C-alpha cells in the first residue's frame, strides 16, 4: 500500500510541474512582439565614454578642423612656406603660401595663428612661434623659413 501511495504521489507531482511549464511556453508564443530598442537616459549625468578633455562633443577633436581666422591670421607657422622675397620701398615683403595653396604677402610684425613675423631677410623669414608645451621653459622659439630649402640646392 505504501508503494502504491508513493507512485501516485510521484505521478501527481510530475503532472503539476509539467503543466505550468507547458502553459508558460504557450504564453510567449502568443505575445511574439519584438523588444523595443534600449535608450539611455542620462538624467544629468555625463556619458562615461566621452573624453573628459575633448569638450564632451563625442567626436574626435583632431579629426575636425578648428575654426580659424581668415587670411594669414589663421595660418600656423608650421603650415607656412616661403615662395618669394620682394623689396617694397624701404622694407622687405615676403610672399608665402598657406595650406590652402593661396599666396599671401606678409610684412614684419604680422601676426599668425601661433606666432608673429620677427624679421624678413633676403634669404627668408624669421618667425617667433608660441610654444604650447606646458613643460617648456621658454614659451616662444625662433623659426627660420628659408626661401631656398636645402633640398632645392641639391638639384
């Protein structure tokens, strides 16, 4: 009698456990709607994947060109190349080319994006460039841009 009761109890428990799982499997099939895409709500918090020094725009700041002033004031010292030196009344004038392949005339004292024209000689320019390295002892350095580069003399 005990064995018969144990068998009946086992069958009843198995039937109870299998019945809810069958109905649970049928329910999701009836609600077969795709899940909505996840949207992050910042609620005033910063995005942890954005650079702290990049200004929080989310884009690579080196990839985008920085807004600069028009003309010679928007050209950096390293982007400048000397194309000619001319005598104008009592002083020299330099003809330079910018990164946009446009030619500009500059005089002594003209300001560039990161420097100023210190002097113009028949051989080229002497520019004073502002150094942006915070560890540098000197905040400016003299840069010579020659009319004829050493590669031109070889030819």
